[in-house]
C-alpha cells in the first residue's frame, strides 16, 4: 500500500484489516523503528526523503513563527542544564534547538541534520546524530535500535498525541 500511494492513513488501514486504530499505530511504530516507514499525523509515508520531498522546509520554518517560538520557549523551560535531550525532526523543534543554545552542558540527540548543525557549535554541547540514511533526516534500523537503547531526560517530539512532560513524553512514549 505504501509503495503504491506513497502514504498510509491509519483509519483506512484499520478499516481494511478490521483492526483498531490503536493497533495500526502500534504496528506503524514498530515499522518506523525498523526504518521501513516514517510516521506522520494520522498515518505514515516512505522513510527515504529527498530534497524534492521538502521543497518548502525553509519557508515552513518561517510560518507561524510566534506560535513556534512560544512552544519552543515553553519546552526549553522544561530542560535543565546537563540534560540529555532528543529532538525530533521538524521546524518547531528547530526553533527549540535555537532556544536551547542558552543552556549549558546539554547532550542533544537528533536524526535531523539541520538541528544537529544548529547546535553543533555551542560550547559544552555534545551532539549525537542518530544513525541512518537520508537527506535531511536520518532513518533506518540503526536509528530505531539507538532510540530504544538511549537513556534521555527529555524527548521533545512533534507527535501531536503527546504532551511535553518531565522525564519524557506523557502517554508512555
């Protein structure tokens, strides 16, 4: 299905296979961990990104700046000096990376190459790029294995089903 359409919809998959949407989401998470797809809000897409797939990344970074800056400031307040922080790929997390530059002694874990470059020159920061393949965001089985094994203080994700919370994300992720 993904190879034909290029995208999957959780609701369509659940109906097609007569399973719950929660089951589909869990299965998509497992497939994403293995680098076979990338989850999106309400579905999934192929994991291999090309520059054509994100022609407007820089323009998206400029959209809704006030909102993204407010989210970034709020999330940055939850990060303490010395934390190990996972930053998911995305334009709001790029704003967050910029906010975190004022912190001390952070370890930033990301699969987003632009975010890695944003914080790479900050004195006292250690930047870990999660292994994988891709143009802007690294994906693949090594990424999934690394993320399962990583011990982090905060995981800041664009996943709309989760709220930022102490010690990671609410909702058990």
